[in-house]
C-alpha cells in the first residue's frame, strides 16, 4: 500500500495524539497502586493477589515489547497502533466492570498486551511524522516527558478518583482519552505500509514470556510457601526456559533478542541499572500504598497527596537527566542517581506506625530523583555501546529491562512482606481465630473491623507493626540492588568526555592504536 503524505498542518496535534498512547500505558502502571487497598476490601483478596493485579499488567508489557516492534515493521505501524489503542481502551472498560478478582486480572493482562503495542510503535510513528532529525529529537523529548508526567501523576490522580468515585474510576478515565485519540488518529494519521522485513520469532517470544511468567509466579506465590510443588516447578521452568531461550536466540538468524550484545559489559550494566532502579521505585510505591492506607489509616486522596514529593522529583529530574548525560556522559548521573536511590530507600526503613509526612517526604524526593537520573543516561550508555544497525534492538532491550524491574519490584517486596507476616503473626496473636490469622497473614487488615471489639486494637497493633517491618525488609533489599547497580556503573561504565558521545571514545581509541606503527628494532 502506498504511503500517504504527512499532513503538514497537524504535526503537533499528531504528536499529542500519538503520545496519548504512551501516557495511558505509563499512567496505568502507577495509578493502580493507590487503589489497591480499595480493591482488596471490595474483592476480599490478600497482598499476593494485589501483586498479580500490578504484575499481570507489567509482565505482559515486558514480555511483548520486543515482538510488538517487529509486528509494527511487518504489518504497518498505523494499523498496529490503532489496534492496540482500541484494545487497551476496551480492556480498561473490562477492568472497571470486573465483578471478581479473576476477571480483573484477566482484563489487566489484556491491558498489558495491548499496551505493549503502543510504546515502541508510537516512537516509530513519531519518526515518520517528523522526518527532520532536529524536529524528531524534540518530538521524542516531548513524548518522553508526557510518559514521565503520567508516571508521576498516577498516584495523585488515582487517590482523587478513588476517593470521589471508587476504584473502577481509575479505569473509566482511560475510555474518553482512548476513544478520542483513536477516532482522531484514524482520520489524521497517514497510512504507511510495512517498513521492514524482519522475521518473527514466535518460539523465542514464547520461551521468553513463559520463563518470565514462571519466575514471577514463583516470586509472588513463594511468600505463602517456598516448598510448595507449584512454586518449585515454576522455578525449574523459569531456569530451564531461560537456558533454552538463550540457546535458541544464539542460533536464530534474526533473533528477537541479539544475545551477543550482552558480551559488552556496558550493555549488562545499563540493563541492570534500569532493572534495579525501577525495582526500587515500583516496590516502594506498592509497599507505601499499603502502609499509608492500612497502617496510617489515610484516605486514598490523602495517600496520593503523600506521593507529591516523589512525583515532582520524577518530573524535574527526568528532564535534567538527559541534559546531564549530554554534558557529562552517562556514567556520573547513573552513579549519582543510584546513590540517591539507595539513600532514599534506606531512609524508608525509619518509618513506623503513625510516622508523619514531614519525616519521610525527603526520602521520596531522593527516590524519585535518583530513579530519574538513572533512566535516560542508562539508555544512552546502552545505545552508545552497540552498532547503529542494532540500536532498535538495544532500545527494546532497555525498555524490557525497565518493565521487568517494575514486575520484580512488586513481586519481591510484596513477597517479603507476606513471608514476614506469615512467619510472625500466629505466634504474636495466638488468641485470634484461624480464619482471621490467615487473612491478616495475607496482608488484608480490613478483616480487623469484623473481629470482636476487644480483639480489634491488639490485632491492629501487632499487624501494623509487622507490616511496617515487612516494608523495611523490602526497602533494604531494593536499596541493596540499587547500590549494586551503582557500584557496577562506577566500575564498568567507561569514562567519556563531556563533549563527545560515549560511543566515540572506545572505538576511536582502538582505531588510533591500530594505526600506530610498531617500532623497528
């Protein structure tokens, strides 16, 4: 099909409409967190089920991002983007209407699958609408800023919506945006045929998705019983699946993930920094949401307001990160960002029952600024370490690591919390009925209001204290990961001149050495 010309009068409108897809995807990654306690009370589920509501979405995003880019190249970016936008909107309606946890989880998985088509394909569409390199760079900056804005305002907007209209409203808000954007783009977006001839890698996709899903299952369900047969089987499947996946990708003529890229320590470190940075952010948001609403008894709106310091830091430092990376190279902001993330997470271990906002807002600001300082420079370092013809694959790898960080952050931190509750609660509350102990051990403190009056306060005091201790465990593990990432960046990322891209430093040194004549004896 021939390509229709780009409408010259509507590039900014097209940019806004295209960016709305990335906005919705990023918004639903964080807006759900603030609604989790309301979902828990309404659906009668524990922390493990809440983890799946978050992880089911991000797991599909992480698992399908790489294939989505290839599908757009083969079948047309316009067609795939519009299809993904319509599917995301429909899945959002299913989430809002879900009567049970199982239906909600299935709808969230559909949301994630549809959202995986919006992020990489939107970048390809922007490249088409803005062929001039300078205009394209500004457009991509705007696209990234809109995505960062969605990530930042999610908890605050979610709190207001949940307080005013209930938890389904966080999904209903997607409907008018999705419908309006789809209708406008169908009319304004130019038609483009397939842009590439890359072959699909369905077996690689299946192996990757199955391995990551099995690992996530083991991490979440392991909080209940690490020795359970399904958990052990999931760990075995994950390990075997990843081994087979690597071997398959090494042999595939056009692999979904070019495994040989990971021979570069820069690629490994950049991927780890992206993964561990998002692990701390999403794990922290998940735990803090439960802490603020279940331990400190705040409303959803008040809890969302407590994330304001985090939101503002993300918005400000997401912009500064790219500026610093351009002036100093990726290494300094990555090291500094990892240090700030570590300090912010360690500071959360000072939280207690009833701790006031004045005592921890600065920790949230450090966490938001640290994670933001890491993101863009890590991607710059990764792209600078690969040949130009593999930049698309490297970009997909970078985004996949970030999504995996959000998946594992919720899984690991939530599991540490549940494991601590299950280990300590029975001994500390021996007089409670077994059903109440089971509910509290799963992290559902709403059961306390249904206990006899004389048992409510003791049950709350013990459960709240244990939940805070579980938060401390999650924050410590996330801080250790952030510190490891920062140390790896300090040791293995090359120094680069402030006025020269990272990609030019190493190759040019090797080239000069190769041209240097040997001395004759």
